[in-house]
């Protein structure tokens, strides 16, 4: 196997420097040492078989930070009979891509495969991604990309259709504790130093790392560095650890997929009237640094979309929470948003207004040319009046029941009903009112369904 003859100077700094962080020193050398992802790399699983049989095809590793995407690529490099090129989407452009592709075509002509690993492939723009496409199609290269972003949104569809996507998941707490225990005993970890760290402390680090092996190991290294040395044994205490970790950093990208996952969780918890879950997801977003006005806007939307006429006060409270968030900002406005979230979660639910608008929108889009009935047009000029604008208009405020027989729907939509109230909350009253209106029309209208 040949490795690294292309762009050798672009190798990660940690591989060239004298000092390597613990996470780099403990990088697995075999699949057997790999933590987590057993659904992919356990013996007999698809990725395990592809690596073992040296039948690698172009693929994407998609998962959160610190779950082994780069490590898997390096394990593939160590076990395949192919030239391996480590390519950075942060520092490389189309010129570098084309140079690599030319050399890959020469390798192919000589009967050799080239694997190009692109870390953070989502950072490539469309033109850069397109530069890979013909070479992937021809089999000149085997492209392995790593991304923390959803490939469906960040990778060109033409390129994505030629890649197999493997989803890597955040490591479990037990996985991270196991990694730390291995680091404490493996010579690559702390060498000849003896380290004392109890299981409770390792679990605290695992929780702090939030599924990220790199964070767990490097936090452990900082804790050991700051530990107390007595009789040649370094002991790490909870106090030492607390100083290092401080306030737990929540994994959250305000522009990435997790952003949308959490707002979806908040919305659906409120819709399900689960006030406790709704408050949890709200706090997850706010404590991770989400813009409170973004959350407030979504609460305003929810008030009409999911509560509607079942409790019209919900919209008032949501708007008040938005205004309070403008006045106060974080952290004070968190209680205002919690107030609105709890109210919306506990309020009776109805999507009838939301559904009614969508039904009306469908007709509006498909029937854009329906003329406004002459009687409800505004005859502001003499010519308009001569054409019949406003003729036979009936002013409902002057009618005894505040209702008239005047047609207000286009001819082709007479009798169409969009709003169907539920039996939730205040909407019962609106349902009764609507039935009274429809009953009046059934009794007074000259033709069925006209209004």
C-alpha cells in the first residue's frame, strides 16, 4: 500500500508535531479498537465487510463531531491497496482538486486505485463538489467524505446519488467511559504515569463530552495534567474536573441540523400537550445560545397553527412573550418564553384555521382567474358604476340579523366550505355560531349554498 505521496504537506498538524493530544495518541489502529458504530463495523456488517474485502466504494460518513469519521477513513487507508489522499475542504480549492484528479487518472492507468478523503465536505461549494463528479463516475477515484451536516441538504444531488451514506451516531456514555479507561492503561495514553480516576469522575466526563470521543479524551488529559501527584500517583478529583469543565457546553449549531431538530421537538411536544417535554426543549435551545426572538416567533406561529380558535388568548400571550423578549433579552426573558410555552402546551388544540387556510390557498392557486362578484367590487369611478361595480350591494350592518343573502364567493366556488371547527375549547362556541349562520342561509338564500 502506498500512502500520502500527494499533498503530504497538507497532513493534519497533530501528525507532524512533537506533541499529540490524547485523542490523537489513542486513535484506533484496527476496527477491533474502534468505539461505537457497531451497527456498521461489527464483524459481518456491511462496512466491516467492505473494508475487510478491500471493496471500498465512494461514500459519505455523516455524524456529529468526535464519533470516528476521520478515524474510519484512516483505517480504510491502512487496510486498502490504494493510494490515499487526505484532502481538506477548508484549505483546498478547485485548482488542488484538479491536480489530485490528474494524478488519480495516471494511477488508474497504471492499475492503481486512489482514495480521496475529504473532511468537512459540506464546506465545498457547488462548483468544487461538481469537480469531483466525472472522476467518481469514471471510477478514477474513490471519494470518501466526512460531514457533520445532513448530506441531503449540503451535497449536490448528482454527486450524492453516486455516494453511499453511512450514518455514525454519537457515542454512548458507556462507550466514552470505556475509551477513558483504555487511555488510563494503554502506554499510548499516559505512558509510565500512574493515574487514579474513579468511575464516577469518568462518567461525569462522558456526560460532559455529549457523545464526542475527542472531547472526552482531551478533557481527561486536562484533568490529569491538573491533578494532584502524591507518591508518584496522579489523582484527579471532582473539584479539579469542575474547574476544567465549568458550565457544560451543549452541542448546538444555530445554523445546522440540530437547530431544526430542537425546534421541531419543541413544536411537537407542545402539539402533544406535553408541557414538561416542551419546557425541556425550550431550555435546551435557550441555554445553548439560541436567539430568544427566533423561539418567540415560532411560539406566535404555533398559537395560530395548532391552537387557533380553540383558545384565541394563546396568540395574545405568544405575542406578549415576543414583545417581552424584545424588552428584556436573555436571560430574563427565558421565564416569559416558558410562560408562553406552558400556556400553549396546555391549551386546547385545533388546526382548523390552519387547515382552512391551506384548503382555501389550494383553490386560490388553482383558480387565480376567478372574478370578484360585481356586487362586492368597489365602484369608485363613474365608469365602474356603469359597469355594475357595487350594484345590489347589501350592507350587513343594517340587516336585522347582520346577515344578507348577497353572494360573496366566486360563481365556481359557491357552496365551498373551508373552515371546519373542532369540539376543542372555545371553538365549540364558534362551531355553534357557524351553524347558526349556515342555518340562516339555508332558510333565506334564493339558491342553495349561496352567500
